[in-house]
């Protein structure tokens, strides 16, 4: 169906293109590279300088070295988890007021001590939620532009010619696996599975590329909608 690929209401909507003032430095701490990549790909185009760390110990070292203006950290990690990272930062005179945002897929907000962090995001989260928290805690003023879909996406004839290729999708069994992962919000698992599916069947390239793009933006609802077409 053409409407599945052409979302007319997306055209000409206002989107954030950056912010006023000098570049802001952010530290992203997560043991999964896919999660760090999602945040990096979201934030760098807006003008943020994104520093990365794989665990709390490396995160603390990066804070000392780079002095970021805000930290975004996962909670469950090897070597040193996010809880200990927060504790060490709050016991340091230099970083006791450093804004810290935490996000997790396996820990509920009510399970986290109420002090030490500024906001909690449950994985998967929407980009708008994160950007609003950055605006508040970094006191940003956004710059806005107009989103215009790629020309091929709104010219129905060229899109129709490519439709058979785009619609080469997974088997019902593969779709069921992806659907279960999407319901759990397991972005890491989705990326692993689509990579495996593409290796097994190169004809799935268009499908896997599209799904990988959605995963990198944490677009869980769109992933579910796409996958359900093949159940």
C-alpha cells in the first residue's frame, strides 16, 4: 500500500535543526554500541559534540577528561554500572551539579534512588522526550526548519515502480521474532536479528535497511507497524 510508505502529514512540519550558541558537549554511557550510535546519530546533526563510554568507569574518566555539560547514562552495565557512576559523580565537588539523564529498558523508575539524577527515560523513548529534557537542563533555544520528504517519496509513480522491491519482506516466523522484540523494546535484539536475516537472504536488503534506520531512531511504533505487515 502506497500510504504505508508515504506519510503525507509529515510534509512541511516544523523540525528542530539545531540550537543557538556554541556547541554543547554530551557524554553517552552505554555498553551497547547500537544504543550509543542511535543517540549519536540523533544528536550530532543538531550540533552536539557527543562523547561515548562503554561503562561507568570509562564514563567517569571521560567526565574528568572532557568536562561534558550533560551525561546520558544507562543503568545496567558491566565493570561499573550507572548507579555507581551517579554516586561517584555526586560525591565529587567538581561534578555534584552536573545534569544526568538516565535511561533503561530493564530498570523501572520506582526502583531507582530518587536523588542523583535529573530525569529518567524508559527505553524505548521518543526523540522528542529527550530533546525536551536537553532543552530544559541545558537551557537551549532551538532553531527550527521545515521537513520536506525526499522527492522520490512523494512522487507516486517512481515510488510505485520500486514498490515490489521494497515489499520483499521476512517470513511470518521471522516477522514474529521481530514483533516480539519490538513489543519488549529490545532495539539491540532487533538490530541483531535484521542483520542475520539479511545475511541469510540478501533480497531482504531494502526491508532490513529500512528497519535498521527505524531502530536507530527508536521508532518502535513504526517498527511494529512494518513488521505486522508480514505476520
